[in-house]
C-alpha cells in the first residue's frame, strides 16, 4: 500500500467543506484553514489529510506551527 499524500484542488475542497471560495481564503489568512501547497507555476492544492483534519473539527483547527 502506498503512503503518498494526495493533493486535492479547489473544486474538491469546496465540495467537501461546503464553504465558499472567499471564505476559504479568509480562513487561510486567519490561520483557521489549511494552507495551499504549490504544485506548479500557476496551480495549487491542499493536502487531503489537512482538509480531513479540518472537516473533523473545524472550530478547533489551527495551522500547525513548524517545529523549531
């Protein structure tokens, strides 16, 4: 079994969360929604696992702080 992380695009994130595009970007700026991952010069997506964590507990989601 592969342990690769799937990257999902905006349309899938919108469908799974029920949020609007502007709400997603506002929440990213607030740190209450997972940040995007750059996948090409003009493309970005989200780690599926991060979206799943947000869906499981949106009220308490905070972007993880990098380890020092």
